[in-house]
C-alpha cells in the first residue's frame, strides 16, 4: 500500500488538508495483488497467531484508478477480509471503504454491532466521501445486513445502500452486471473446503487450552503407579482432532443436529477403536478403557460445539439452548472418566 496525504510522511489512511484536495489525496492506493507477506500473514491468522490484531487502518482506499463515478464498496478492517475483497477486484476501478470493525470479519462484526449503521454513517463523514464521489451509492456485503439499517444510512448520510453478493469472488460479476445479484450470489454456501479452512484456528485454540492438562499429566507421572505415556497422548490428541477437524469437515454427513452430539459420536467411535487397539478393554485395564470412553468423547463434543461460532448452520438462540443442555452432561461425563483413570493411575497392584 502507498500512503497519500497533503502532510508529508503521514501514515493516516485518509486525510486532506482542505476541501480543495483532490480525490486521490483522500485515499490510499491499494493493490489487488497479494504479496508473500500478505499470504504469510493470512496463514498465521488461520492458525490463530496475532488474530485479534490483524487489521488495516479504517478509511478510504483506491483500487485501480477510480474516478468520481466509480463504485464504493464497503468492507471490514479485518485484514484477512480486506485482502480477500481487494484480491477479487482486479480490473475494477473502485473505492474501498474499510470500517472500524475492531479487527472482526463482516458477519461477526454485524452481529457484534461494529459493522453497523452508526459506523457506516460516521466513516462516510470522516473520509469526506461526499466530496470524493459524485454519486450517492454504497455497496455493502450481504452478510452485514443484520447490523445495518439501509433506510437509516440513507436518511443520515444521503448514501443509498445496495447489498452486494455474499462471496467476494462474485463482486466483479455483480458490478459488471449492473449491480444485479443472482440467486446463487445470495446463497450462503458452507462447503467442505470452507469448513476445512477454518479448522486450523480451532485446533490451535484447543491445543493451547490443553497445555495445562498435559502439564498436569507430566506432574502426575512423578508419583503415579501407572504413568501416562505415548498411548494416552495419542488417545487425547485423536479426540482433539476429532472435535476440531474431523467433525467440522464431515459436519453435514454426521447424524443428528447438535454439534456436541456429532462430536461426541465420532469421539466415542475413536475412543472405542483406540481402547480396543491399546488393550484398554481387557479385564486388567478395563477401568482405563471405561474412563476414557467417558472422558474423550466429552472432549470431542466440547470442541466440536465450539465450531458453532464459525458455522452458517446455527442460530444464536440454538447455540445457547444447546450449551445449556449439553455443557452439564459433558462436564459430568468428563469428571467421571477422569476419576476412574486417576483411581487406576494411583492404584498399586
């Protein structure tokens, strides 16, 4: 990106010394080609690294060589979202208005209120958009519709709102077709690839949360009669992967509706197989096997339920209802399983 402002050396995303400044001095130019640094940053965020600070400055950006009649697209200042949008604008001359969504993507920001009516109206005023473009039209992503009152934006800013397609890949076709969206553009898809790309951050978060558990097992090994070893680690890691990767990937094909049930079912299958393979179902080790059959599916269920925040399959009220019903059951099963394993761990003979 290149900075442009009347004040030499300024790094502000949009600024001007006076109303006589040209449109090119109100916005920074931004490329539609992602650099290696952009891609590496996106890769890190997918794994949860610096996720909450991966932002661009809110303000007005110029894509290509926009003029006063060029369209104005509105997006979030979450850099992964911003980069996805701009990389799909090759060959289009337009303005890109990044709202201050506190580094949150469009859909979640609309739900949180940061991609809302007030922010749209305030950002229009702050960048002096009325002096940059001759028209009074904004194109907003469809997924922000729950947070933006189009009539209120029109009343307060005189800019009319048109909701564009759901996916950034359809923006160019949407613009070239005279801002007409096909039913396909209005349809939210959540394909295998869409789900799979969200799993690294789920796994990384779960692994981080599991660190204290692994540290506790290490300490218990100092005094335990039966030490926790590679088999226990493999069993737990598998349950983690089932909840954070396998269940999200196979979501539509797993029986049932509740995410916790889907995770528990696959977690139970995994635990049963691994317990049989490791000999934990034999008479001498049956307490370990039963303990893990209570504990590990609960781990998978808990982390699978966490994926509800990334899915288009759930509603907020549905998530709250599921949590109220399943969290107590998950906790009780996990505690019971852990108690059985610890009894066997400290039992002598």
